[in-house]
């Protein structure tokens, strides 16, 4: 049933009448000698009331000002048991008004789930305000908890019961995952306007247009989503305009019309789906929005129209249901398994499409873009010894040689040439001592240093960036913390070497913060930070296929900070494609890049230069970690990644601090369609490979999720692979195609055949194939692509010779380690395409 509205009504009345009562009491304020400033709350739960171990949250602050001038009041909160970690806000309260604000807090790690924490809040007494102390209790949520965002619940509704089927569908979804009925409902007028209020939320169900007039909440929710959140948008309750405001150009959904249906079948959109359609017959019709959508994956459809869709937004996922909630559920029946208790009971059961959404909404581990330990190792390594300059070392060496020469001439003239050996040794020792002394002096002379590294993920849908990073702060002596922010960077104050020491972060109303009453010990302190920022103009990497492969241009100048005028130059560029080996981007200072067939990078290498300098060696671990995460999360987006040291971290330091920065920037790659009649080369990394069904079935020797062969393998196999060419290069007349294999197939026969419709053509049939091999697929007639622009190749690995030696039989395996298909051809008009037969 829908949550009771009477409670929300009472809460709303209390919110509206509370200040009025306060000012009524203030009518005789002078007579009663009331303090000019009063505090009603510090540290109470607010917003979605979502708090979790190691995550951000928000607590409330309510301050009143009885004076005729604006006042600033600093309110502070602490978590009982971790009192050394303090969070404050300077609350600006206008004249004769009550200000409701929030304080962001970061909860300690490794707290027990579903525990309760006591929040201690206080305001220091001064001439304007008496001392005020408060206690608040917050309950920890789990990753499976859901926030249900509907239109504002404070409303005057009829007193008779009324079923909200959108809400019932949400309960049925939770029941399908074995979860209780409890969901987070925001009873306050405004949704959380900062990321801290959403960070601990496990998933979100959006059922209404409450976000339409709240741009700050939309941006905060987008940040949560881009970092791996999962959301279900009930489009029967949420307008297409609200979806567009929230997601920007991440998806394109245009409503055609809305129809009422009562007898329909919900059909899975996948051709490989083996189940039956979900038949629905209702007495009362349900509403169905018929839409045309791009940038989404259609999962279920009704009469060819999308009914259930999914889209990727950053690291997060969004599900869209175009059908009214009543069409996705059915009443519970007596034969249905009972809930284990009333808290897990749902009056309705989700149909198959809703159960698929439930599976997608389950908590999941999101790999870090670059793990903390890799970032920490990089920033720490950049703080330390100052290497003596090359000129100094050369000067010492020349002085050593000159002194030996002078000594040799003098000793020879004096007839004491037998003393030259010990003079040489003494001079060498002096030169070595000079260099070592210079190094030690340089080490002790290292100034206060801040070394930062950040990973910048560009989100072109809304011209925003999501940044995660690490900072190593080195202090040569005990000193007050000298760090603050410019308003867009959020710092985790928990650092291993600061455990037990007082740390106080003070926020302002402009969302800036500063350290206060915090002492930094000597040595290196490590901190993690993140940032989500709207750009003034797009950051783009645009390319097209041509004779030399993929060529394009990158524009990243919008990444530079306020006040900076120099262009953002990326170096060490790499092009990465889903489930494929990276290509060197060959970036120029002007931002142009190109990648051809010969620019394929070896495994675990990200620099095409013959000589890798010390700076690139430091960066290699960063590139490898980013690429491993990219592969692990099965990202379907292509990127241009590159390095720059011209980006600020958003943190402000004292002038005497030596600031060192570095950033890995990941920009989604946009490939434009090539004009007809153009000769092009397609590097193998730009093709997508999948194992497909043949007459003998589908082999398990190739993993579609990673597009890699499974090896070593001990039995014979027949595997049909389909190589999909990029849509931007189609239609294409194939002029040449080369298949590359790095394999080891001893004592077996390898057969490779090109499949064109019902015809097959043998390319090679050989025994004992090993090493790095290249096969030309050209034949007497040009290769023909299938109607979708794919080329199908069948691999057959024969049986090994029979043997009675079980050990030899077990060790007689074969492997295909890497594979790629490079294609060259000429783009055509659609009418020129000749179909396969």
C-alpha cells in the first residue's frame, strides 16, 4: 500500500508552523531578553537519511537569527567513538530568519551494518549565542537499500484507501531480490542537493517529476549514478522531459503517443532468448508510452515498441519502464511461496520483465578506475630526493679528470709517477663524496610538497567530469594544516598516519572547505579526493577512418582551471576499444592523433616510443591499472586516454608548498561516418568479435564477454567467430583482410575457413602451427560482408594423435593467445552493396 499521507501532512504542518511559532515567541523578545541567535538542531538525520560505513552523509543544522543583521554561526558535529574527526559548517543566517542547512560527514570504515550511530552536535558559546549541545541517532543502511523518489508526498488525498501500483511494483522488485519492504523516502520538501546526501544509497527508483525543478539535486544524483549507481525510472510516472533534464544526451527518448492496453504480450527483444513471451490480460487497461529511443538497449518490447530499456551512464546503469506498474505485476496467489515475515511481504509478484530489472538492481562491486594503492604509490614516489643536476655531475666529472691530468703531469715532472695510483683513488673518493653530500643535502632540503594525481573521466552527455585522485602531502616539520578547496573538490579526511589526531573540516555555504585546528605531523600523509564538475564547453575526441587508419583531433581545453589560459596538452595518448588490444594514438602538440594497423601496442605496453624514460615508467602502472579496470567492468565505450600535468586538483595550498600534479584523462571517442568512395584501413582493435552458433552448436573455447580464446585446451574444437566491422565504415567493399594469430597448436591440424552465407572457402589447413602467424583471406573473388557488416570465420582444431601415455595425452594441449583481423577497403553507397548468397 502507499505510505500513509497523514504522517507526511503532519510533518509538513510542523515544518511550516515551527518558524511561525518561533517568531510569535519572539514578539516580546526584548522583554524576555532572548539571545540574538538560537539553535534548534545540530546533527539530526536529514534528506534520505542514508548513512553507511566509509561513505558520505548529511546531518541537519537549524539556526535562527533575531537580529537585524546577517550572522555567521559555526556548528560542529562528531561521531561518538570517533570524536577526533570533526565536521563543521559556517552557516550564514540572514536577518530575522531561520536557516535550515546541512553538514557533510564522512563515516568511519568498517562499521557493522544496520548499526546505530550517535551524532554529537554543538555550537560554541559567545556573546551572541548560548552554548548548545545536541545528540542525534542515525541508522546505517546497506548496499541493498533503495531510495524511492516520488512526487512530493505532502498532499491532501481522499481518506479512502488508494493503491499506488508504481509503489507496489517497487515493493515487488525488492521482494524478487529477497529484500524487505523498507525503502528510503524523503519526506522533506527538497531532495538532497549535494552528492553527500546520496553517497550511501544503494539504488534509486524514480517515480515522478520531483527532480524537474531541482537542478542541484539532479546534478548530485547524476554524480551518484556516474560512480556506479543503479536506477529504475518508472516512465509512466516520470515525464520524458524530466528524464531529459536528468540524463541529458546520454539517451535520446522521444514519445510518439500513449495508449491504453489490457491484452498484450511482453516479448524479449533478444533473438537468442529461448523463453516464451509474458502474456498479460487485465480487466482495467494500463497506460503504455510508445517511444523511439537511441543510446539504450531494448530488453523487452510490446508489439515492437520498447517496454523495458537499459542504458549506461558513466559507471552506472539506468532501467526505463514505459508500461504502467500494474502491467508488470500480478496479485499474490495462495500457491506463491510465503514471505518469511511481514517485513518481507509484498501483495504483488513481479512478472518476468520486472524480475530482470530486479537482477540488474542488485548490489554489485564496481572496480575502481585506478585503485587507491596504485595512486598512492605514484604520488609518494614523486616526493623524495632531489637528483643533482646533470650540469653539476658533469662538472664534478670534468674536475676529477682535470685534477688527475694535472697531478699526472706534476708527478711525472717531479719523478714521482709511482704515486699517481693513490692520488687517483683519493681524487675519485673526493668526487664521490661530493656527489653523495649534494644528494643528502638535497634530500634534507626538500620543502613542504603536495604531490597529487587524478583520473579524469569525461562525461560528454552533460559536459561534466568525474574525478578521483590521491594526494601525498609532505611536511618537513610539525605545522598547521595548510589545505583548502576551491568549492568542487571533496577530501576524505581519514588518513592512516592521522589516526587519533584531531581533524576538523569546516565547510562554507559556497561548498568550499578548509582545515581548522588541525596539526600535520612531519613526513608524508596520504589523502583521497574526488570531484564532479560542470564544464564551460565540451571536451571531445573525434575521429574518422581513412587510408592511414583512424585519424582525429582532441579538444581538452575546457579542463583547465579558472584563471588558466594555457591549452591543455595531452601526451602518451592511447586509443582503447572494448575487449581489444590498445592502439598508440600518436598525439601531436596541436591535439591531432592517428592510429593505423601498425600502431597496435604489445600486451601490457602503453607507449610506442622505443626509449621509455623514467617519467613514463612511473606512469605505466597507472595506465595498466586503468586498462585492467576498463576490461573488468566490460565497458562498451571506446576512449582516448592521455596524460597531462596542466590540470589543477581543486585544492589550495600555501605559497611555500611545492605543488606537483599529474592527471590521466579518459575521453569517450566519437567516430564519425566516413564518406562514400574513401579508401580506409580498419585496425583489428576496432572490430568486435563474438562466437556465434553454427550447425554443430556454439563452442566454449571462446569467451564472448572478453573476446578471448580460452587456453590451454586439450580437446578438438570447432568455433565460428563473427567479426563485426564499425558501423561508421559501412557499407564497405573489402579489398583485403589479414588474420593474425599468436598460437601454439602442436600435433594437430588447424583449419581456417571463411563463411559467406551458405558457402565456405578454406584459407588454410595445416598441422603443427605455432608462433605468430598471418593469413591472407583474399580469394579469387572479393570478400563479402553479411547484411549487418560482419565477416564470419570458422576455426577447426583437430584431434591429437592417439597415444596410450596418459601423461602425454594430458599435456597435449593447444592455445590461441591473441588474434586480430585487419581489414582494408573502400566505403560505398548503400545501393552498391552486394548481398551474400
